[in-house]
C-alpha cells in the first residue's frame, strides 16, 4: 500500500520552500532523503498524511522515485 508523505525540495543540500505531497511505495520516515524525480532530491517532512487533505487534487499527486542513493555507494 502506498504511503502519503510530504517532502521539501533540497537546494544546495538544504530543504527549501513549502512541503509538497507525494505517494511513496517505500516506507519512509521524517528526515529521509528522497529522489523525487530524475533531477530533484528532497527530504521527508511528514508521513501518514491523511487522504482527505488531498481530496481536491488527488489525481495530480505524483510518486517519488525512491530513496536517494549516495554517490559514494
């Protein structure tokens, strides 16, 4: 089952702006670094977001790519 989460984008390795809502197939926790899309990374700010908070735009909520992989790994 998908996890509904909030994520802030990283700019120069620092969370910036407001959090955006995403679906995740992986279980994540606040503070986890994510690969949001091909080029953007973010940090989890909230997990288990209630479904009713996205009812007006649920069809537009995107999926994260997964947890970010360190370049050294």
